[in-house]
C-alpha cells in the first residue's frame, strides 16, 4: 500500500496531534502493525473480511483503519452518532466479522456484538509488542465500505478498492498542492469521505500534521487559528456560516487575530453541500480568503474542483480533477456538447467505486455504458461546472422550465431578513410542479409578501433566475399579513403555456 510506504519516509515527523499529545508517523506504523497482528490472530491474511470500527478521531482511529488494511481486511467505519438500530444495520449488512472500538465506547457496542455473536476488540487493550509478518496487499483488493444516506430505502454500502482510494487521494494532493509542512484541523465525521479522504488521508499521504477534534470545538479551533497554526482548513458551508456569526460577535482585537490567522492560510475548502454565493462573498470580505468549492460523492471521491491557483468562482465547482473524466447527458440520452445546457453528471476514471455491497442490480443501474451516473444535474458556464441539484429532488420542472431549487435558495438567503430557507417542488395541476419555499426569518425580523415580491423581481436581473418567476400566493399569514416562521410561499411562472 502506497499510503504505508509513504509513511515510512515521513518517519519521526508529527502525524497526529490530539489534545496535548503528538504522535509520529513511525508510531502510526508500529501501532497499526500491532493492531493488524492482533486481529489476524493465527491467520496470515483477512482475505477482505469486513471489520467495522467505532473509534473517535485521533491516533487510535488511524491505527485501527491502517491496521485493518494492513491485515488484508475491509474497513467499515461506523458513525459516532448512530443509534443502535443504525449500527446493527451497518454491521449486519456489511457482514462484518469483527468490531473494534475503544474502552469508552465498548459499553455501547458490547451488548449488540454479544447479541449478534460478533467478536469485539477494544483497541486500547491490545498489548504492545513485536508485530507478526503482514500480508502484501494488491491495489485491486477491496479496502473500504462507506454507507451512503440515500433518499430512498436503507443506506447502501459503497465499496472502494485500494486503487480507487489511492486515485482519489493523489488527485487532491496534486490539485490542492499538499505539502509536508501543512497543518490542518480535523473535526469532520470520520465515516464520510470528506473527513477520511479529503482531510485525513491527503494529509497523511503528504507527511502533513493533523490536529484531531472529536467535534467542531469553535473556541479551541479559533484559538489555534489566531496563533497561525493551520495552513489548510476544510469545512462544510454550515460551519462557515457559524464562523461568520461568531466573528461578528467577537471583540475587535480577538477578531483581528482570528481573521489574520485565516487570511494567512494557503488553502480553505468548502464542500459536502452547496455553498451559497453570498456566504462565499461574505467570507472573502471578512478574511480575504476565496473559498475553494469542489464537488464529489462517496462513489467517486472528488471529481470537480475550483483551482488552487486561479479563479475560484462563487456558485461553481470548477473543472475535472486529474485523471477524472466528466460528461453531461441529457434526459434524451444525448451527450451535451454546448455550454449552458443542463445534463446529468456522469463520471469515469480510476477514482470510481467498485460496487454497492451485495447489491448487483443497484450497481448495474448506477452505470450507463461504463459511466457512473451521479444523479446530479449541472451546466457548464465559461468552462466551469455549476451544480443545479439532484435530478430527483432539486430540479423543479414547471411548465417546461427546469428550475434549480439550490439557485432559488441561494438568492433568498441574500435577503437580510431570511436566516434559513428550503425550496421544493410541489404537485400542481396546471404547471406540473410549483415552487414551495419555506423560510425562517432572522430574529426580530419581519417580512411581508409585497416586499418579498419586489425584492425577488429586483434580483432576477442580477441572478440567473427565470424572469417569469413570480410569487403568487403565500401560506400561512398572520392577521397582520406578515410571513410567519416558517413561511411557505408558492412561486410559479406567470407566462408559461
């Protein structure tokens, strides 16, 4: 495994910092070999046996993940916030042969593992010692199963090989210019690809240092930002919104130190959800940093990215990453060759997953002539891809028009009185679908329908929203005609048909 061979070259460099303790790459290598030896027992190779693990972010997480891989197993990370039924589903669906956790979480898993008849290993109880010889792992072997939270039915297990994992890491290390001098905080969940690949694996591949946190601890993280500890920062849009709100209420001197810490970072990335253009602009105005937005999913890793050096365009997700092929396909089955025409994103390349675990029909249905069908709709504008939304959820078909729920949400969030909003399509006998908007207003704010209509019409010339879009009724209202919290507003095209 290339990740392991690279770690050997990093030697005594600090790999993980947790709490007040530093752990080197050499320590990761030794302890992951000890973990591998422990779970191998008398076997020479786990032969792709699935091993589930519930371990918080930190040194033990990495030694368990690497230990499973080095023993020839398939790593199945579990969610720290999962309920017992959710844990049981993942463990049984993946046919895990063993579960690994730490002492603190063992009481949560012990009754479940006992009922299922699955061995439970407590990582901090594994005796140190000389590890046994470990098997050679070929890159085409299965490496990991991550469970997706699908919109229908139960989550599916996405199977990646060592080769696809390495391809995902290499693409990002190249595109985002990872360096061994980088230091990054890790507070994202480690049962999702964002935390596992984009942060943890890219950093360890590069010889960088990862500061691990069990959750997003704003005070602790901002304290380190103010001390200029970090060179790279990755978060979801919600966290950037929270940071903006926090900085607005932070005393001037402290805020200046934090803002300066952000300003001096070499890279800040937003992902896992659409970043409203207003948040992008506000963060740039506050810190001087243009957030790099990218696009990916569990099945393919990252596929599109704004450039590390070059224009990071608000509302866009950039261009294909190295060794990733992208095409857009229309509903009629035609490959889209022109800009400005919406189509489904389809992906080819070594980054693409192997299969959905034990679901051959679902696997076959997700490919179209060798291209993975993402189910996401996008357009190309001046060479950059822009995501319009999920094919089945975020694209609203009204009177022959395709409206992006994400675009409408992004515009509504620019209104000073709107704190949160969600846009969905609802059945309409005349137009097929009408647009329903649920809004939560800012504290102590009021917004009447006339004002919202006027504001939206003003925005139509600024944003790429159909000019015929019109708000025609609002439900519910209070006695004073004000939009309640949450408010539901229906919009449709006045000159369709």
